C-alpha cells in the first residue's frame, strides 16, 4: 500500500525566478536540467510528467543516458531523506 506525501508549497524568490528564466532562454538548460529531477519525483508518486517532459526525458536517455544517470543521483538523495516519526503528515513507524 502506498501513501501519498505532501512536500508543502515551495516558493521561489524573485532572483531565483529571474535566473531560472534566464537559464531557460539559454538553450533551455534550466528546463532540461529539471526533467530528470521531476522523473525521480514521479517515480516516488509526487508529480506527473507532461507529454513533452516524457519526450525530452526519453531523448536524453538516447544520448548517452544522461537523463537516467541524473535521475539516479536524485533518487539516491531522496532515498536517504529521513523524517522524524510522528511528524504531521508522515506515517508513524
């Protein structure tokens, strides 16, 4: 049985939004860097990829497996996250 978890609502600062947009303008680098992270989150059941994000993820894997290798790093980091037992919204062990 899987339980969905909530990460809360993250907000970006004005400076972060500016740099993200600037990174997207430069050959879509920021957008493409985000896709393997979203794929890892999708495998944890936290987000859903759009059709275009799935397309670009597959394309990244065709070229040297870069999307997959980036996703593995994020999933490993996520697997090491520990939350205190009994914290609101978290299952009790």
